[in-house]
């Protein structure tokens, strides 16, 4: 495999780290190095923020909203035209099965398309103060936006947060995750070719503490969007507090998937499996707690185990149902949780370790724990891997109580044919998004974000535009 060398993209130039420092990026399917990456520090962050500031006040400010829109539409089309190339690198970089990587690339294009469409349609208001006044609001861009993204949907997260920021007239500085640096730089290459002005989109590659921290602490950024762990989310909030910068935090979850006995169990099996094993369980909104009506629990677990045992697991480029975990660190973390579950007395109903025949790569078989109690660590803590915990309930009240018994509140799934029951639960579950009868229903158009420790602020859809604009009210006395 050819090795790609990834540089920072600062002020329209591809540059190495000023110290010359690099790090190696590994393909989790093979454990081989596929790229060397510039290792950024506060100095590169300073220059990226300065470039973004100049572009915000200069070249980008001269673009009319409809001109920004055209450029972002061009980008969407260009991403689609190169989808195969992006998908191949994303698959090698993250371990995502090829077809899923392609889906992620197409969804990234869709974010640029969706927000391109919004660039000239996000209006202010006029406010009635009586005949002697004219009062109206302007939606102004924030300025320089900072984006710190994780490794589970590397390219998609760029689309999700950078596209609305640019559409509203902001400029951006991005710090990709060290495990998945490739598509951020590839996207910069594309934007460079398409003629985005220098400094509109900047990438500083590197590690969280060396590049992410100085970005989040920078005095001259105007807001921060962070997706990742609760622990780092706290650090980001603290950093933002110093210069009073608004933050959007998306911090993961332990989302319930409630299945009632009145639903078609074969459909439920497909939805539950998709909800937890998609992207090898490395999804903030994964349906990691199956909460199933006691009368059908045994049947459901049997069907799920049979389904799961048929799933193919293998290298991303072979396009299996499930690829590896992203890194050795995540592999060790998930293995340790499987040990914890066994120690807590839960029963392994499927998987439980490395699949036979896969010696290299960070592979874990899709795993189901039955007989899980709500207080167990595997029912409370985010594992971030292909591990489903099965809990059961007798009535709606108990289902609701278990669903809400979590420090997180990102999403919830409900499978039932009873619309009143579904709506009662949808009303009472504390989560930012509810899926009824189809897990992950929704799209780039639907707002997404957490209650409780899952974070705050909403990404996706029109709601995200509020993160990247501020309101100015102008009142005129007519004399
Ligand atoms: P993480 O440390 O929170 O990383 C997310 C991003 O923050 C990465 O770009 C990371 O850079 C950066 N970062 C790390 N420390 C930072 C700091 N002090 N200041 C500024 N930025 C910093 O997440 P992780 O370690 O990759 O994964 C750990 C756990 O987080 C997972 O097991 C999972 O539970 C959760 N997680 C959640 C999501 C989600 O979608 N909500 C996504 C990924 C992970 P580096 O890559 O260099 O560390
Ligand atoms: Mg990688």
C-alpha cells in the first residue's frame, strides 16, 4: 500500500510541522502504517487561527451568500465524483467496511449540499414595536470556528460541523483525530482545487494535548464544536470558559432500544443489530442497551444470537458486515469491558472475543450479553464497541425507568405497534432524538444532540445554523 504523507493545511498551503515532527497512522485491519502525518503544536494552531481570522474579515466576507452556496455545492459534487477514492482511504484509515465508508462519504457531500442550500435562506426577523419604530435582527457569522472531531466518522463529522459554519460565512480551523487524519487533508486538497480562498478551511493535524488543547484555548477563536469523550468535553468547557467562548458538545451515550412483544421480532432483530453493530459499535448514538419485554426476551436473544453469528467480520477493504475497532487502545478497552461483564455475572449469548481466523487487526466478534442488570457497569458505561447488553422489563413504567437510568441521554429507539405507548415513551424519555420502529431514522436534515452528559447544542439540520451565527438586533426610531 502506498504511504500517504499528510500535511497541515494553513492559509491555503500544505505545510509540514515547523519542527519537522511526524507520527504514523495505522490501518486497523492490518496494523500496517498507511500514512505519516505532520504533528502540530500551538505554533501551527496560532498560524491557522490567524489565517482563518484574515479570511473571515477579508476574502470570505466578500463572498455573497449565494456565492458561498455555489462553492459549497461545487464541493458536494466534487466529493461525490471522488467518492470511491475517499471511501477507500476512509476504510483503510478507520477500519470501516468499504460500502459503509462510501455511505459516509456520500453523507458528507450531502451535508455540504444541505448547508449550501441554507446559505442564502437563514433569515432574521422584523419585530413589531409600533409605528414609530423599525426593528429587525441580523444573523451574523460567529467568526473563526474551531472544530475538534473524533475518529468514528472522520469525514462525516467534518461535513456535519464545518459545512454549516462555512455556509453562514465563518471560517474554520479543524483538528482531526490522530487515529483518522486522512480525509481531513484530502478534503483540503479538493477545496484548494475548487478555489476556496486561503484561510477559509484550515487543518492542523496532531494529538489532542498538543494541537487540540491550544486550539480550544485560543483567544482568537469565536466558538468550539467538540465531539468525543465526556472527559475531554469537560476540558474543552474549561478552556472555553477562559475567554468566554460558546461550545457545542456531543459526548456519546448509552442509548436504550426498547422492544415490545407486540412488534415483529424479525424486524426488531435487524434494527437492534444495526443499532449496535454498525461501525463496530463505535457510534455515539449506538443502541447499546436492548430493553426487551420479558415475555419475548428468550426468543429475541435467540434470534439475535443467530443473526449475529452469521455476520461477517474482516478487513475493511473486503467489505464485511463489520470491520475492526479503530485502534489497539479501543480494542483493549472493549476486551476489558467484556471481562467486566463476565465478572459481573452477565451471560455471553454471542461473540465474546476475537473471531477465529483473524490473527492481525483489531477485531472483536459482535457480542451479546444476556441477563444484564441495570446497575452493572456494562449497562451504565459507554463501551464504544460491538457489545450489546440485554435487559428486560415487565411493563411500560419499568421500561421507561430503565431507559432513563443513565447519565447519558443522546437517543432512544422504540419498537412497538402501539402508537400511544410509543408516544408516551417518546414524551418521557430524556434524550435528544427518538427513533420509532427504525433505529437511526432521520438524516442530515434532522437535529441531533444530547440531554444530560451526552452534551448540549444541536448539530445537523437547520438547528445547527444557530451554533454558527449570532443575533444582532437593530432598532430604529422613525422621526
Ligand atoms: P477523545 O479523547 O475525546 O477524542 C476526541 C477528539 O478530541 C480527538 O480529536 C482528540 O485528539 C481530541 N482531544 C483529546 N484530548 C484533547 C484535549 N486535551 N484538548 C483538546 N482536544 C483533545 O476520545 P478518544 O480518546 O478518541 O475516545 C475515548 C472515548 O470517547 C471512546 O471510547 C468513546 O467512549 C468516546 N468517544 C465518543 C465519540 C462520540 O461520537 N461522541 C467519538 C469518539 C469517542 P486525539 O485523537 O489526538 O486524542
Ligand atoms: Mg487510522
